[in-house]
C-alpha cells in the first residue's frame, strides 16, 4: 500500500491535474517577520530558527538562481520537470506589494514553473496581497496561500510567543474565501501544553472554517531557539514517534477526503536538530503513518464524526476552483 492510497497527498493531486510530477522548490526571498523586527514582538516564536529551512544561506541568491539550483537537484533525484516555487522562509507577504509582485513575477517567469506557494502568517495578508495572488491565479498559475496557524488555541499560541490569535486566522480565511483563493493551513502537533485532544480540536476548528490543504508538523527542538532552552531545563518534553504517528493518523481519519495533505510530517537537519531525533527521519515517520492507518483498516475521511465537521463538505467543494 502506498501513502497516496490512504491520504489525499499534494504530490498525487498535482500528478492527476498536470499529468506529470510537479515538484516544490523552496525559495528564501530574504524576508523577515513582524514577530522578530519589533512590529509584533522580538525574538520570534519560541520554536523558530529559520536556518532549518536554509541552513547554509545568510544572504540568499536571487529567486531565479535558487530555482536554477533547485531544478538541477530535483531533476537528478526525481526527474520532475515542472515546479512550484515555494516562498518558505519567514513571512513571505511581509513587504510592499510592489516588491512582492516582482518576486513572484521572477518565479513565474521561469518557463517550467507552473505556480507559487506563499508561506506567511495569518496577520500578514492584507487585501492588496490577496488581490495580487488572485490576479496571478486568474492568469492560469497555480497559487496557494499557506497560513501558519500552528494551533487554534490562543493560550497555546501565547505560550510559543506567536504574536497572533485564532481571530486573525479566521479573518484571513474569510477574505481568502471571498476571493476563491486556495489555502493550506499549517498545524503543529505537540506544542507545549498540547496533546492529542488539542491537536484534534485545532483540526476541527480549521476544517469548520473551510480549507483546501493541510500541513502537519511535529514540534521539533532546534538549536538557537527559546524552546531549546526550555527543553534543556526539562520544561518541555517532545512527543515520542509512536504518539505523533497515532495523533497524525487520528487527524487524517477526521479530515474530509477532498482536503489535500501537502505534508504529514516535517523534518529538521541533523546539524540543527536537538530533539526528538526521529524528526530527521521523514520516511520512517510517513511509513509509520501509512502502516498505522493500514493497521486500523482506515484512511483519510473515514471518521468524520465531529460536530465541527458537519459543515466542512460545503467549503471543500471550492477545490474545483483551483484548476
């Protein structure tokens, strides 16, 4: 059994729609974050060290140069010849809209780049940015807005110094939906003070609002973060791999089949990762999730039993607008 037989994966969704493999290329466009520069706060989220995205890059090359470098690696590894430029590091809508338009244009001007995926915070998507993204989508490009929510609980967001609450996410989702702009929401499993019940609660609240895509990440402790200090003091205990696999399987079972899983786990480089060590072993975790769902005789959407999910099927029909 393949992972795509039990989860509606982004890789398979792209394959169905484009007729060939489409690969994401991570882009560091040199952004910062309002939770670091003093606009919302200083120091950033307690778990955040963006070197986990670009461990060897302080002054990133141009967007075109990064695409060229990523293209060479991907073609050798997977043979993919079409790409989505993933603006990943920090807050990729946190700039003047004219600057954003130029960066996105650089990516989309590459003949083999079919679209962009823009990672950002829910409190950093003004209407002008949404209109820019919709305009690109209307030109026929694949466009995803990736909102880093992490948790639907304001107390959990406060503990990790997130600098926004669930209300900002609700507002961003409402305005994206009015424009028919597809959203992929990031959720972290295992935040301080959170376990299985809290992860399912966050999933339910996100699904009740309507979302086209999801990313699940286990919380990992990396060097250079406040979380690392908490872990060293014994104030934070990471999830065991068995617990993450079980919780992820629970969440996948409770997700409508139409919602696309862009990611079911996340990794950090071994050079930066402090704990848990299994967070550097992507395929071990994915294989574990697949095996757990198979053991249960289950798959995505087989346990739509929550009262929060009654209204989900209406909103996920907006998937047809993606392409």
